[in-house]
């Protein structure tokens, strides 16, 4: 998006935490970003909460800018986008996740690894130390291979649906956000109507950047895309 170009970058050797309430659109917006990134670099998707066929189906709509992708578009999706999907649904142990990251980086040349989510990585959610070790290890891997690792985490349930989140609402250890280089909160205000933005990326931490704040978007239901404004052209990443 043009509006983010001078505000944020996914830099090599860093870890970004993605957080949001349930049904906030974390997976959708990350999918759109993954599509964009995969047009010029290799991306690895590890969605342990969703079958690969569902992930691809949603991304096909986003990539084509339509809700009924043709067979031609499906073929072009495979040809044009440099993307790998880790075929596993359910919980893994942490060592397997580390091995997956090493393999993606060393054997496939992947530069962006998206892990969805922390609760499926075999980490004890009631103890802080395992969560701290996990994020710290991802940081080591990101720096070792000069890649960017994206990790989805969840937020504590808000007092009311219109509460705009911050990184201190992340479930679990405070070190999750402390250790990460960047924290992005995904927030949708479902009570907003008309011309006002209803979807937000809140840059709540950016270690090597000046901008912090909320960037407003409009969610396009037919394609699953987040748009710059309500009259934006639909992005067509593959034609």
C-alpha cells in the first residue's frame, strides 16, 4: 500500500509479532502481504490452524482480485508467486518449528516465514519462560539466515468490542513483545460505517523505524483484500 511505504519495512534479521482479537482479519491481511512479497522474493506459509487448501483458496481470491478465480488464474498463481506452504494442521513441538525455519531458509531460500500461530508451537501458555525462549530462538534464526520471521499471537479478550488494542494486551509473557523487533496489532471496528476506515494496522513497536501509530484501511469482502480507501482499485497481483 502506498500509505505504508514511508512508515514501515519488514527488514532482514528481524521478528514481527502480529496480534489481534479473534476474527480481526490477521490471517487475511498477512495473506495479502505474503502475496505481495512473493512476487519478488520467496515466502513460506506455516498456518497450523488452517488446512493448506483453505489458505490457497482465500489467497487465490486476493491475488486475482475476484471471488471466482479461473483455472488460468490458478495456474498463474503457481507460476508467478514464489510461495511454499508447510502442510501441517495442529500442534507441533518447538524444535520442529525451529527445524522448519532452518529448512525453509537454507534449502528453499525463503526470506519471509509466516507462523500462525504461537499456540500451535508446543509452548506452555501458562509459563512465561518457554514463550520467552521460543521468541528468542526465532530471533536467533532470523539473524542467522538474514530472514524475516512473522509470528501470530493472540490478545486477551477486551472489555468491549470497540477497545483498540495495544501490545500490552498480548496473551502470555510480556517478553513476547519485548523481544520482538516489531509489533503489529490488527484491529477491525465492526461498528464503523460509510467513508470512515474500519480496519487498522497499529504499528505499536518498530525497533529500527520512527513511525508508530494506526494506519486505516477498508476491508473488501468480495476479495478479502484490505484497501487504501473505499474507492481504491482492487489489486490484481496475478493476471
